């Protein structure tokens, strides 16, 4: 059984690349998580997990890192792409928080508004009191082949 | 290296939601696995893993939980969506079992029949003797934005 | 926290099956990783990881195995499908390598050329010196329902 993470960091990145996977890889590097093995999961914040800045943690090179993320790519020049992540923190820190991710061919303001509302909904149907929402996102205008990425990375202190 | 799980539970859920991800999140809550971080994987039952009821295990809030699942969503009012999971148990309990997942815009009877046949096939081309198949599924008629989910959750006792 | 893997093996497989998931399952068996639980991740080679042959490692039955993979399936008789994986090894073995995966409805020569170039790119924009590229791939002509799979499996010695 894998130990439950106790810290998290919100990160974002955007990039062009020669292929869709290279653009995604460069977006990860831009977000400072590019030399790790990301394990995507459905998205709950462990109770009382502490937020840290990505600069405060040292992810092992090639290490297996759990995270929740939004991503979208496009090869249509001039198209807007946006990805956003939002974390809802509960009033009672013995309860877990809710992480939501959303991405679209749309301006970030729209995408971030939607992902924040998704967190509000997630607390409402859990009957859990919401203390605050933290969100982060990124918008990119595609040149030839672009990718955006926004994530809540879970880790250990 | 992550320890190999030794128990499993079959769960299912369905829900409407304001967005596709919220509908999925509520389907997970309906299945009693909604406050965890689900790590999806390709789908083998460890040898001699014991079946338990979901009520018998306490998944850590926000914990990293390995599982195999079927899911499908739809925003077409009136459409049927079904997800089903099947587990084939081998005669020789030193051998692993096979987990199959299937989902479609179709009645559950069709979907569950297919997923059970997939398990039969999986044993046939492994030349492994099949003792029994356990399956579970769920059907939902979409109102506005619906999601169904059926899973084999792997865990530890 | 999951321990960072220190060995890797490149594997490939192809198969027909009665369903897409059965074809994929048989392709995994063909690649000698079919009775495990594969956890897909974004794709970095841990520093100084050693290459081994798949026959040299014993993956636990039903065990949770981290890997990066390319896969594609098709139900169009006569169509070519190819999947290829490439690993870039850095000159400085304190640095991580880069794993790229690519798949297409195309001959393997095209697909493998692209995935190798993706590794070259991945080193270039990292400003990291590339020592060599190892790649492996597989091509299959679909009869009724076919799947191909090429992977870099990470593990421990």
C-alpha cells in the first residue's frame, strides 16, 4: 500500500513542440515537473495536506509522482487552449478536500470559472463545508502544435 | 516497489452532475470510493486475492487506491449508459485471475454479457481453468449529464 | 512514496482478439507482461537505470508495474497498425533519460523514425547530451480486431 501524501503544490506550464507529446513534455518542464514519472489519479486532497511551493520540494529524478491534472493540446494555429486546476479546502481539516481539473479550447477566465464552480458543487453534494478554493491555470495561443498543463502534485514532507 | 494487493471488492455507482467530471465524482461517491485517489491500471487479479464487501474495508481518505474500472458518460437526455466489471477466478489459486471491464450506450444485460464473455476468452487463450466469474454492473438513463462506473478495487488486509 | 525504479526492459507485442480489450490483453501476453497490473505514467528513465531482458526479471503475478507505453488498435481489416517506444540515454548518468512513445495507422519504419526523433528533441530542449537511443516497435496487419503494444517497463533489482 502506497503511503497517503501529506503535501501538495499547484503548477502550470505551456509550450509549443514538434509533436503533441513533445509539446506536453515541454509544458511539464515549464511547470518544473518535467523530469519525473507522473501517475495520474482521480483527485482528492488528503486531509490536512499542506500547500508548498514547487521550489520547496525536491522530486526525485524519474521518481513516481502522484498528481491530478488538466491538459489539452491543439495543432490549429491561432486557437486558444486553457487548462486549470482548483482545490477546495474543507473547514474541518480531518476531512479530505476536492481537486477538480478542466480544460477547453477557450480563454482561461472561462475555464477557471468552471473549474472553481466544479469544486463548489463537489462540496455541496458531499454536504461538506468549504473554507476556500485555490486555483491556478494557464492559457496559450497555438502557433503550430501547443499544449497546456495545470496540476495538483501530491507529495511527502 | 508497491506491494501486491491481496483483497478486492466489486463496486458500482451512477449519477447525474452539472459537468461530466462532477457526474463521475458523484458516481464514485455512490459507489463508496469517492473520497480516494483512484489509480487506474490494467487488470489482473493477484493470485488467491480474497473478495470482501466494500463496507468491510476502510480506504484512507485521499489514499492512493489501485483499481480497474469501466466508465461511460453522456449528455444525451434519454440515452441508456451501462458499465460492467467481471472477475474470473482460476481453479488453481496460485495463478492470477483476469479482470475485464466494458461500457457502452446500451442496456446492462448486453454489456454484462459481453464483459463476462471477455473473461471466458481471457482464460481460454491463457490455457487456464476458470472456476467462476463474478460480475457487477450498472445502467443509467441520462437526464442531462450522467455517468456510470463499475470497478474492481484492489486493496490490502 | 514509491521507490524510484532502477532497471528497465523494452517489450513489444501484437495480437488479434474478439474485442479491443481482449486484443490488447493478448498483446500484453505476447509481450510477456500480460499477467500484471500495468500502471501507465509519463515517461522518464531514472538516472543510471540498467537495461535488462524481460526474461531476466520476475514480475509478481498481479503486481503493480510502472511503465510507459504506446498502443493502438483497429477493427479495419487490412489496416497496418504500429507502436514504438524509444529511450534516450544521457551521457551523464546522474541525469534522467527520456522515454517517448508513438503509435499510428502506419508502417513501423515511419512510426519508429518519429519516436526516435521525439527523443532527440527531448534532449535538445533539455540541453542534455544524448549518448544513445534504444528503440523497439511492432507492426501488425489487422485481420478483424488487432492491437499492438510497445513499452518501457520500469522495475527493481
